[in-house]
C-alpha cells in the first residue's frame, strides 16, 4: 500500500500537466503547493478537496476519521444531486476525543465502520484521514484492510490530511485512492461500443442531467461519472469505457492520464458550458468512439442533433441578446469555468472586464488569452477591496462568483450571480446556457438595484433640519448659543 510520503511526490510529478513539464527537476520536487499548518484551511485543505471530490458517489458511506469539526468543514458544501441513493448526504465521523489522541483511535475507527455496515449496508465505505490521526500515527490503511477482510466489503482509505497541502492536491489524492482501490475491481454487467467516462463532473445542481439526455439520444452510455451522481459499482467498472471526457483538468487529470496508460482509454478536455463548447464536446466524444470501433454513422447523427439543439437554443436566446449586448461582467471563479463561461457569454456579445485565473491551469489560461485577446483581463488574485472598487466605479455591471464574494457585490449595490459549487441553478448544456442567460438578465433587471442606490427619503430632510438648526444657533446671542 502506497504511503502518503510516496504518493504526494508522484502527484506533483504529473506528466499530463503542461505547467509541471516546464519546471526544472528541483522545482518539481518542491511540488505545486506549499504545505498548510495542521488544522488550517486556507481556501480549503487537502482533506476538504478529497472529500468534495468523492462525496458525490452517492451510495457510499463517507466516514471522516478525526474530530467532529473536520466533518463540519466539508459536509454538504456542494449542491451535488443524486438520482438514486441519498446515503452520501448522511454525515459520518468517528468524533475523536482527547483519549483517542493519547491512546490511538484505530479501535474507534474499526467500531465505526462496523456500525455503518450494520445499519446502512453500503456497497463500500470511504475512510478519510484528517490532520489529528495523521499526526498521532493511526494506521488508516491497516484498519481498512482488516475491516474489509472482516466484513467482506471494500473499505477504501483516502489518505489526504489537511496539512499536506491545498484543496487541489486533495482532489488528486482522492483520484489516487480511486485508482489504487476502486477502479478496475469490478466488471460491468455488459459493455457497448458507446461507453464513455466523464471525469471531473460533480452534477452540481443537476447539471449532468442536462447533458445525459443528449447522449442517450445518440446511444452513448455514461459508464461512469467521476464523481457526480455516481454509484460505487459504476466507478469500480469504469475501466471498460471506450473513451473519456475530462471536464475539470486541474482536479483529476491524474485519473484521466493513468486510465489511458493502464486501460487504453483515450480522453480529451472539454466543456459543457455554452452552445459552441457543448457542440464541440459532442463532436469530440463521437470522434473518439468512432476511432475505438463505434459505427461511423454516429458522426452524422451527432451533427443532426447539434444542428437541432443549436437552432432551438439560439431561438430561445434571441430575446436576451439585445438586452445583454455590451453588458460588462466580472468573473471571479476558477478551473474550467474560467474560460468556458467566458466563451459562453461572449456568444451573446457580453463584455468580460476581468476573469479570475487563481485556480486555473496553464491550459485554462491559454484558452482565456485566445478568447479575450491577451492577458490584460486575467486576474491572478483579486482582493475584496479591489473587487469593491471595480464594482463601485461601475466598471462592471454584474459579478459572477462564488458565495464568499457575494457580500462585496451587495455592499457595492451591484447585481451578483452564483456561478460556483453552491449554486442552485444548472448551467450545463444547451438548456443550461438558456438558464444562465435568464438568471443574468433577472439579476440585471431586478428593480431592487434602483431602490438601494437611491438616497434614503429621510436623508435630505434630516440634513435640511440639521442645517436649519445650525443656522438658528448661529443667529443666537453668544451667551444663549453656549
């Protein structure tokens, strides 16, 4: 079993990462992110990243081995939807206490696994290591192995304590856990020439469900999605797919690359955001499947579906195009959304005044440069004060970001729309593009903004009364004024 000390350097030497390739040998050894202090979660720790990457596997029990506060840090912080089991929404933790720190928490962990299996009978249990048991030396791997032999179920150790590094490193360590303990351990009931994997898609707000019907119409089966709306058996048998699409390269590029090396599954990076990108992704999926043996007529059927859906989408978007043309958007997000949403909005004539690239890969940044005509609008790390200034000076008409930035926009009395993982609206596919534009239009045209920007009706009156009182006091004799 690979130790964390051996796994982390392997993740940092990711050959599929263009930025990593350009580094010197000494720089690669330093890694992609500095370690965090135990207990710190500066923008998300490694444990948090591992948990949110795997928790959308819906029928698995996700057990956090550590103090209860660690589970509170990550539980249910993404709006990932399920079409079946809801076990993934149940919070499990060993709730380590001071006694466990002194004497070890391995027995408590074993009992917790037994209790979960007795009460819920999940197909597997994922055990997440946190900072405290990592520092006290609990052997998570040994406990999981013993529990698997005892109970006859897969018990998967996810070794990603928070102090190891950033949330992104945790995403990759979660992928390593799947590669080491899950993928390839079971076989699908049957296979077809149209089986694909989708990697780095979490079904936020049900976005996968806006794409799946289109693939179903083409006869393309999603053998496994890593990890949105996934089931354990699907992930375990995902090695039989014919092709794969990688949605978020920064999160699980190691999974896509290693599955290509081990099982010969070719992959490409695409996006489901925007009319053009959605069509390009469908074409690329069809092309890869045809190369792997699917009938050539799949390409013609794909083009027919694209033509129909694009015409339908543009017909629905036409009323908004004139309303939104020339509107300026400040985009504070990261990863695949940093360029895919830019492309989607530019199709409507919306101007992007700034796009955050803090969590984007080099490839993501290159795509933004192509779309925006240079790096003038790329923002590495915009502080709240700078966001507020930009909005207050009306250099942007609306901000699209995550929930943590919403209060900056509200303070500046400017419209804001949630584009990150906490959102309640699905923006993927042709239907999602229409939904995104409708939500932006609603936010911009909401009459509340005119109301909050107007001076309070009692403000002028109060100032007037105060001014009159000042004049009266000034006119009084000095003895009375005093």
